[in-house]
C-alpha cells in the first residue's frame, strides 16, 4: 500500500483498538456495564476493520493478469466497503440490541472504578490514534475541508480510519456519560441509554462509509485539478488542436485510465499523428503520474457536423462551434458516462479514417498492476 493509503494510521489504530478492546472487556467482567460490553465489541470490530484495510492494500498490489488486465487496485475499495458492513452489523446493531436489553432490564454498575478507569485510558489511546490519522490526512488533504476530503478522497483507508477514530472517541464519551449518570443516579437505565446512543452513532458512520465506498466501487472520474491538467497536456496547438470528448476513470487509488477522442489537422500524415499522440501521452503522464493507461483516438473536428450531431464521437449541440469551447470542455473529463456508448465507434466522416486509435500501450515504466 502506498503512503497515501495511510498505512501508519491503520497500524496505529489497530494497536490502539486491540489494547482498548481487551481493557474494556475486562472492565465489563468486573462491573457488568453494558456500555463496556458494547464498547469492547466496537473496538474488536474496529480491529478487524483495520486488518481488512491492510489485507485489501496487500491484495491490490498483485500484478495484472489476462483475466484482470487493469490489475487489482479496486480491491482496496471492496475491503473498505466490507469495513462499513462489519461496523454496521457487529458494532452498531450489537450495541443497539445491548442498549435495548439494558434499558428493559437495568441493573446497577459494580466496581465503578473499572469502567471509569478503562474509559479514560481508552480516550487517551484513541486520541493518539486519531491524531496520527489527522497528521497523515493533512499530507494529502491540501486546502480541502474535512467533509470534502472524506467525500472526494480516492484512497479509502484514511477516510475510513478518520471516521472510525472519530466514532470511537464520541462513543467513549457517550459511554463515560452513561456510566457516570448511572453511578450518580443509581439507575442502570442511563448505562443502557449510553449504549443505545453508541449503536446509533456506529450505524450512522457505517452508512456514510458505505455510501462513499459505493461511489468508488462504481467508478469515479479523476479530480477536477487532474482533469484540467490532462486537458491542458493533450492539446499542443500544432497537430492536436482540441479534445472532442474525454473520459477518465480510477482503476484504483493510484491508477487512472484516460480515454479521449482528439481533433487533429486534416493534412497531417499518419506518422505525424502517431508522433503527436505519443507526445501527448508523455505530457499527460508528466502532468498526472497516476495516468498509467491512456487511449487517444484521432479524428477530424467539424464544428458544423458537431452542431448537428453528425461529427464522429460528439452529441448534438455539445460542441457546436469554437466559440462554444468552454461549454464543450465542461463535459470533457467529467467521467460521468462510461466509455461504451460515447460514440467512439461511430461511422467516420467521409474520407476520414479513425481506425488509428493509438495510445493503448502503456509507458514501459508504469506497470498496469493496479497499485
């Protein structure tokens, strides 16, 4: 797993959660606190989640095969999605059930110093893990807000660890509040209420994680900054005059596929077009190093045909004239539509051959290994 995968943050969270899970379970045995039992299961589930993230990062590094020619980079997304399922079922639903049972049949907390002491220790340990995750996230977050970082990050590990650690800290505070109120009032119902709140919190976090990782599994385009860099790199103003349309797709957190139909001058020879495409590929890889798989198809751009929807690879009105370039380029690189059905196989205009779809070969220095 690359540095952007947050391996250090995952290992720190794993170490913290394992130690906390043991401490919480011991506290439950001595005190009978349902909050302690729910929190011990929560920490155990988090430990399993960190193990899943590490396993996903390892499996994503496998070399591409004929059956999986684009590699295994998306395995990191799959394992992150499994984390949300584990957090929902093992952590959230168990805590809700345990809280309901405790509210239904409350009992006093025994040996109060065990749960209180363990909770204080757990808050300190989780705060250390959360600090590590924040520090690693800041290295890749840039100027984005935390909400935007969680929603837009292409590497799922850091957002997962961040949300888990945040949920753990809030859950510990809820558990401490429930235990404290139960001790202060002598009513064990407060312990059950604290447990129920922990379960609801974990379910909400699991739903957020599932929604974000589902988007990654479906396939997301490159970020806005990368799309702009690619668009600027393709056009050289000489042979390649414009982008007719373009699609980008993340094959993994650190691997990007770029497919575009580009306009070339009608009087260029095949050799000149091939050289221009190779040069464009080189510029793209220099601007966006994760763009490892690039397909560029040359065509002759016809503004009138584009306005009528008869230009190969364009839709009616999407690129009507050079004056509408800004509007047309708003679509290019959006990644909103799959590569199929974009018109790349449309019949070429009279006298124009589009059989030379070049650029499918990768840079020899960049393996299509999905990591």
